[in-house]
C-alpha cells in the first residue's frame, strides 16, 4: 500500500511538473533540443535550438529571466559545438553572447534582490550578500556599458530610490523607466515595480513631502491603465480603497465615482458589497453629502474590523460637524464598546480611544476659555497614539480663531 501511494505521489508530481513546463514554451523547446543533442541528432537539434532562440527573441520581455534563458540557450549551443569539435570560430561567436547574458542576469538579479530586502524589511540584508551588491553598484557606476540594459538601469534606479531617499532624481528616473519599458516585463513583475514606486511615494508623503501626494494618484492611474492591479482578474480590496482615497485627496470626484463603479466587479464576491459601500460613503463624505454617508453607514456593520473602524471615524467627524451632540455622545459609547469587544484591534486601540477622548473634550470645551483651548491643543500635539490628529488640531485651533 505504501509503495502504491509513493508511486502515485511521484506520478502526480511528474504530471504537475509537465503541466508547468507547458506554460514555459522556451524551456520546453530548449530541453527538447538538449535531448536531441544527447541523442546525436545534430541536424534536428540545430533546427530546434534556432527555433527556440527565435521564440525567445520574438517575445517583448527583456527582464532578468530573458537573459537567463538566453544564457541557457547559448550554453546549450556551446555544448553542442564544443563536444562535436566544431570550428573554434563558431565557439568564439557563442562565448561573448553567453557571457553577456550571464553578466546581465547576475547584475539585474542582485539589484532586484537588494530591492526586495529593502521593501520587505523583514531583516537587514546579510553582509555576505551586500558585499556582492557593493561590487555590482561600483561596476555600474564605473562603466556606462551596463546601463544600456533597461532591466539593470531600472533596478539600479529603484535601489538608489529606496536608499538615497533625499535625492528625488532616482524616483523620477525609475518612474520614467517603468513607463518606457513596461512592455519589457511580464505583468507580475511590472506589478511589483509599481508597488515599489507606490510604497516609496507613500513613505515620502508621510514624511511631509507634499509633492509626492499628487504623484501617488498619478501612479495609481498609470497602474490601472497597465492593468497591474489585477491578479487573475481580481483586484485586492485594500488597493481598491487606496486608489479611491488617492483620487478623493485630489478632489477628482467624477473620476473616483467612475472608478468605484467600474472596478467593484473585480473584487472578491464575498467582499464586494462592503468595500463598494465604504468607498461610496467616502466619496459622499468628501463631497459633503453627509446624509447619504449616514444612510450608508447606519445600514451596514462591516465584517472587516479595520473597515468598521474607518467607518466609525467617518461618522464621529460627521456628527461633530453637524453639531448633533446627543447622537455624538451616544456614538462615543458605542465606539468605545466596539474597540474593547474586538481584541484584534491590538496596539491600534489607543489611537481610537484617544480620538474619542479628545473629540469628547473638544465637544465639552468652552471656546471662550482660551487657556483651556491652549491646554487641549498642547495635549493633542503631545499625544503620539491618536487617530485623526490633524482633524482634531484643525478643529481646536478653529475655536481659538473664532473668538
């Protein structure tokens, strides 16, 4: 019985490997050529390896995988000529090509891995890997030759963008290179490049670099046009919200409404209603249509905790803006109870409890008591863990100006 299970397991793995190989025509054809060479079928081999090379060159991709494939095909050709003792001249033609392909693959992959270490930040990149990276960076900077390859130039600028964050030129280069060469990368890798750029933009914007806020919206629009936010025909629900929020921040209301409606069908069916309604509520909120916001948010409790917290933040501000004091104080209690009931809020709990605390103080304060207003302003400034801090400060400072 064990032997039968083991045998079936091997068959299944072989079947899966063959199915995977069918999706990679270049590898499939190269391996077929290799088998023909080993069988001594030189003439058929020649046709097969040349066909394989034509197939590789016909595709538009020029990423690191392209250079790896070119190296493997070239090395296969080298093996064929070397072992058949063919002319040294032919081998002399092959070697520079496979050497170049190997170099570009190594350099591009080293840079790409360095970007992965920086973007994921699970831990510091170990020194033994950095030592090769340092040599690669020196090589690129000393020799212009390697920057003729878009895959190297792109990942070089990406790496410098992530490390030399004060120099905006690398971001500008990286952004231009993505647009210029997006057909040279498969959609999965292109999506990773857009995410690198977007995460960098968000980080810079959070550090107070205002010019990057517009860049975020523009990058999202370009990514949508390139279809990089769809994975097997599905859009990540958080991306759906982030794109809408970026558009609302620039008051692109008509564009956002069209985006919300057009792309809701790309969400996972179980999440579609919640995320669509949240985005719709956000849209009406930014437009100042508070009745429509409350109509949406009062009729739904979001299963996703972070979505429900964001919706409650929205409602809290609306009750305050409309001066609905009774509703607001009732809402303070229900909001606090929700936070304590949902342990998954975790360390973020203090952000929301402090929002409630200071919103309550803001509601109760006598605007004529300038000392109390000043104290409250300073308290909010000094409190680190607090949601909607900018909104609270704007409202409390507004009290001081109104007197």
